[in-house]
C-alpha cells in the first residue's frame, strides 16, 4: 500500500502509492461534494473530520499518511496535474454511469402511486369497537 519514499515533511510517514492515492482522492472528492450538498449552510471542518477519519480507516491509512502523500505529489506539479486529471476522469465516468442507471430505471409519477385515504383515528377506533 505505501511506498518507501519518504518525501513527506513528516518523518516516518510513508507516501501512498500513486494508484492507491488516486483511488482515495476520488473518494475524498466524492465525500467533499456530498458533504457540501448536504450541509451547504454549515461551514465546519470539524463536522467533516469524522467522515475523513472513517474513509481513511476503510482505506487502511491515516489522515497523516494521506496529507503527507498529497504534499509529496503536489511538490511534483506535473505528477499532481496528471493525478487530478485522472481523478476528474474517474468522477466523470462515475457520473455518466449513475445518470445512465437513473435513466434506465422506471420512473415513478404521481399518477402511478395509489392513494390510500388515511382513516380518521376516531373512525378506526369505532371500527375496532364493532369487532
């Protein structure tokens, strides 16, 4: 998972291999987008921190490893541009696939939803008394 490169500023923290870093960066971008949509009026980096922690744990890494790797690749401008382009390409593909799935699923309209009138609680209570 991690490289032996110690190009990070943090001693003892290994840089994540490029392919794994891209995978995680895709997930980070999705997380940030979802969080900003759901909590658009909330400006709290503390709120998203738990989501980052969970994501990094699922990927078998720490926040420090991710940040060190980000700094490592960012220091190599051409490499980071290449990584960001690949991440954007993956996100675009995911978006296209999601749109295709949504278009192929049957759409529910108000006309197809059966309307069941809600019974008044007093009516239900009266009906129960009849039994």
